[in-house]
């Protein structure tokens, strides 16, 4: 196991990032948006439970 | 109830078929065909595309005939049926042309062998559509239709025309309002919501053809599914609102500009202007289609703007002319009646009658959203997706304003993965981006209500569709799976939202709940409306102090809230005598004060609610003395009628005849409500 610096400096990783930077950027962006999106419901769990309860009769 | 639903469905089926029949020859007059090389369909526009244009123009034409009948005070049941019948006859005359077209279209669909994912997307749209249709078949319960989208057509149907009524939102352009008036005359109260639901499906169709023409059928289908699964689409499609009509016309206008704008093909530009005008004449916020359409022309002509400026100028003028031509009747009517073509929205410019600085101040002070700084502007799309609760006052993120993350995730992917490098797709993205950006700037500068920017949702869905296809087309299987997974998760989630939203309508539609029980659970202040209907004499005229459930009044009534109307000039009344004279002049016999959560159930309690706590603390004599001077603030302006009414009550000229309980519904979806008290007074005038 080398240091982080040496791992990052490996040619394979550099090549991987260079070849796949677009999908990587996209995935990072998608995960960021998803986390922020789902995070806005943290205070609404009771409301969601109320609706489920109304639809499924106390589930 | 069941009969109302059947009539609503049958009437709408006829209306849409006849709109197509009437619009078919109009499309031929324009004879639009796609210039070779534009988009993916060099042979010209396809049958479905042409059919949507025909339906849009035919519907607009039929509504214009009804509009002019109404402006001449001649819109009654026989006239409404006569026009409907004439439109049907025009359609039947073309039977020999339409029947083979329909057969060919059916055969083409039958022979399609779409992949499984495409069928799954179509199934999602069908699931949403079924749920929305059930919602549309329930008695109207959303606040806005009960206050204007149905309340004003009900009044127009009653008086047989479209007189100028100085109530806010009642005189604003309304193509669908004309249709709703006809439907309330000859069909049922369910019919307007079914019409609006139909327009939601037509908009999904327009999104599909726009995406298909300029970026391929996959983009079209994905975009249609994204648009139709948005929670705001769900909320709107199941109610008699007007937004879906506006966006349908707007999407087709953009299609027309993208097809003929580059070569300055006047047929397409005029067609786009007419459709943009129809959008603006359906919903005030869709007036954005005017400037946004001009922006699209500039974008699609690109460098040609500098090389051939005269051609560009002619294009802009032609689009504006057609746009204004459609809006003309409404604008002229309002200008003649009140000196403001957009009464009361143009007050700042035109200083129209029956509106005041206090009205203007009240409505221009409305604010929502996290703020108006440069940072807020840049973060707007992020906040609209991930901080929607900051735009919905106290309702939190679980509302119809909720977006899906799909738009924000995939729109940048269109550029990231190089879809914009394709000439046709790049042109599409640039034009849609220009439209959306202009609409966003105007929206951001004004009241940041998420629904007011809904006109761009279909266009954003197309851009996101381009992004999904671009991400899936990178030859990386894992990325394609990730894109499909994100899209699938989002569609499943929004289907769940639709189930949650529409499930409350199933009992009343399928007979397990009575209409009255349904209304009691879903409509604020409905008990006071029903009390008036059931207990006051038929020759009663009620001054309504409150904003809920107006559509359901059976008795003659008048909007009494000072800020929402211009027929009662409370600000000019220096004493209760002035109010008595004015109420007597307009025939008011009773006053209803609807209950409110934050108001004591007294006249001065209401004055304190709208005017501030001081109105509850000061003596009535002192408040009456203040009436000798004009109101100082919009709050004083709003409190004034309640002080005047309290003065009348103290003098024994206004007698309390009933005090009752009712509920204010805080959420139709979650079922929340709060108990309040309403008051009914009788005007005791000798």
C-alpha cells in the first residue's frame, strides 16, 4: 500500500479520470442533486406517514 | 353525479373531435410543411404533429366564436348548442378525408413494435392519466377554480355573456374560461376539469412531437413521460385550471418557430404568433410566450440576424402581429371598460378605473421564495428543485409545486455528453433554453410562485429528455443503466405522488362518498356557502366577505373583499351611511363573513386580521372617526369595510341572523382542517 499521493499519481488512475471524467462529473452531480432533493423531506416524514395511513388504512 | 360524468366525457369527446374538424382546413390554409433538412423528418411534418396543430387552431376558432357571441350578450344554451352543432357539421363534411387518415394512423400504431422500455414509459403515462382523470371527475374542490376559473364562467353562463366584472382575475384573458362557460351552460360542472385534463394529455402529445421532430422519438417519449409525471402536472391536470391549455399552445408555438423561424417562413411564424397569442389569452403568465417567442426567433435565426436584419425584423413584427391579433378582443374590451387592457394587471402603466394604489401595493408586495439577490437568481433552479419549501409559504415541500430531480440532473447532461453538437438538437436546446431563460428572468423579478413558471416545464422536460438519451448513448453500459435507473425511480416516485394526491377523489367518483361529504372535507368554508344556499330567501343578494367556495353559491352574491374587487369603493366612504347607500344601490340584502383561522369571529376581529392588531385594541368610535380620512396603508384599506360594517351593526342597521361553524381546509391531500366560525348578517334598511 502506498500513500494516497502515490496512488493518485499512478498512471492508470490518471488515465481513468482522463477518459471518464464526463461520466464521473455526471454521477457526482446526480448524487449531489439526489441527496439534496431527498434531504428536503426530512421534516415531512410525519406528513408522508399520514398520507400512507390514509391510503392504506393505517399501514 | 354519474350522469354528470358521462355528459362531461361525451361533451369533451365531441368538442375535441370537432376542434380537429374545424382546425383541419385552417391548417391547410397555412399549408405548413417542414423545409427539407430541418430536424429528423425532411419529408415534412407528420400526421400527429399536423393533427395537434389542427386541434389547437380549431379549438381556438370555436372559442372565438363563443367569445364574440358572449361579448354581444348572446351566449345562451341554444346558441351554445348551435355552434357546437355547426362545428360537428364541419367535421362530418370532412368524413371522407378524416376516416382514411384515422384508419392509417390506427394501422401505423398497430404495426409499431416498440421496445419494452418504451412500453413501460407509455404505461407510466397511462397510469398517471387514469389517476388524473379520476381526479378530474370529482366535484371541483381546488381553491383557484372555485374563486375564478369556474366562478367567473358560472357568472357568465348565468348572465349569458362576458360583461366586464371588476373582480381580480375575472377579466384576465381566458380562452378556456370561454369553454368552461359553454360547458356550464350545456354540459355539467365536471366538464371543465375533463377539458383541462384533456389538454394535459394534448400537452404531453405536443412535448412528444416537439422532441421527436428535433431530437428523435426516444427524446420525445422520455420528455412526454417526464412532463406528465411532474407533481405540478398531476395537481393541475385533475382540476378545472387553465395552465394546461396555455402550455399546449405555447409548446406548439415553439415547434412552429423552430420549424419555420430560421428561414423566416411567414406561414410558420404567423402560426406561431397565433398559438402564442392563444397561450397568452389562456393564462396571464403565458403572456411570456410573446417576448419568449421573439427570443426564440432571434436564436433560431442566429447569425442571420446581422446578415439579414430586415428579414429578422419582418419575422419579429409578423409574430407580434399575430400574437396581438388573438389577444385583441380581450385587451380592447378591458381597455374600453376600465382603461387598462390587462385590468388590473396593467395598473402601474394605465392607471385603470376601479383599481387603486392600495390594491396595487397589496398585490405587488406579495413575496415568496428565498430572496431576490444575484445568488438567489443563480441558485434558482437548484432551489426550485431542492428547496421548494421556501417557495410554498407554510406548506412545506410536499405540494404540487414539487419538481423531480430529473430535470436538474439531466439537462446539463445534454451539453456534457455532446448532444448539442448535433445541428438540429443543438438548435432545439438553444431555442428552448432561450425561452426558458427569458421566462425565468421575468418570473424571478416578480412574485416567485412556482406555478407561474409552469409554462417552461414542457420545454425543460424536452431538454432533460435530450440529456437522458445523451447519457444513455455514451456506450457505457453502466451509465445507461444508471440513467435508466434514475429515470425509473423518479417515475415510480411521482406515480406514488399521483396516487397520494388523487386517491382522495376515488370514493366520491365511484359512489362511496356523497358529494356533500366530499365538499365538506375538501373545500374551505363550504358550510357557510351551503347555509346561505339553504336558509336565505331566493331573492337574497349576499355581500361575501371572504374568498372561499364562491363557485358553489346558488344565491345572488357580490365579492365584498376590498382588495379583490373594484365595484365597491370603500375608500371613498367616510361613514357607514355611505356603505348603506352603496349596498342598497346594488341590491345587497345580507352580508356573509366567512370564518378564518387567525380572526376572531366578529367584524372587528376581521378588521384586526387584515388591518393589524390596533384594530382590535381601539374603540369603534375612534375607528369610525378615522374613516373621515383616506386609508393610509393597504392594511387600512382592507380593514375599512369591516369597520364600516361594525359601525352599521352598532347603529342597529346590520343584524346578526346566524353564527355557525365551518372548517378551513389546510390540506386537501393530507386531510388537515381547522374549525372556525362564520357570521351572517341582514341589512336592516328602511
